[in-house]
């Protein structure tokens, strides 16, 4: 077997099974004029997901039509909620979405990656150790860098914000993601049965389906 064959086989090697999927959903891009960039991407017909202003930073997110990946840009986007760097110049940064931040962080650590602790942000307190107390979507983070200094942010997302998902489609990226949604629906349905006097709900499959579809699309959950 020659060297080219060996390199080719290495390139298509199947990774070991993981406990949680890690999906690339956001790419951070550098821009010199934030408002001009916003006008440009709006003109393309891309969906505006966010235009957030905080203490010394501004973050804007757009998603191309039908794309599972968004772009983020802004001023000082390398500060909160990304990573504090010694410069305002944006380095390469990508966002990886996971359904369980603690499991994903532990798996990276087991692979020898120098990954940060799980953290969240608490207003004036800034960065706080541990996941968000209510485990709300988008609010729990971890980060790591590759040898070249490129930054990867892990973000826990279990339910999408309104408008982020086509309400006519409910899809899950893996069996693990589907199982996590079923577990959340099971807990919610238990509360539903308790409120209805503890009676068995024969239509629980319909209730599960409605709950999972609404949660996935960021809509109001069934009572």
C-alpha cells in the first residue's frame, strides 16, 4: 500500500460513535462596516435572525434561504458572548450547536481537547461558571481553540427561537436529538396528566407530536 492510498483511507475513516451530535450552524465573518453589511445581506433576501447590542458589542445574524447554517458579524464580536481576545480584529470563529452541552464538553475533554468549562452569562455578573440555571436554549456555552488559534464555540440548543424553523416541517438531525425531544415531551406530558386529575391520556401520541413540533419551531407549547 503506497502513501497516497494510506492518506486516502485516513481521509474517509469513520469516526467512533458519539453520545451527542455536534452541528456546525454558525460561521462568524469579519466586516469593516456593520450597517453596510446588514444592508447587503438584507438585500439578498436572507432571514434576519438577530440584531443585538450590548455593552460595547453588536451582533447580527443572517440565515440564507433553506440553509441550516447562519452567518454572524458585528462590532467587537470576539467579546461576549464569544471569546475575549486581546484584539478587536476578528479571528476565525465558528459555532457548534449541541443538544447537551455537558455531554459534548465531556466527550471533547476525553479526546484530549483543552475545552473550557461550561458557562453562561448573567447580566452584570458577566460570565458565570456552569450551564444556565434553567437550561434555556442558546444560553449555555463552552469553547475551545485549534492549534492555529481558531475558536470554536459550543452552544446548547434544545428549542429554536420563533421563526427559526419552518413550521410545516419537524425534523431531527439524529436519533439522539429525537430521543432528547421525546424525553422532554414525556416530562411535560406527565405534568399534563397530573393537571387533568392523573387520568391516563389515550391520545398521548398526538399530545407528544404537538409538543415536539411546537418546541422545535419555537412556538407556544400545549398546556
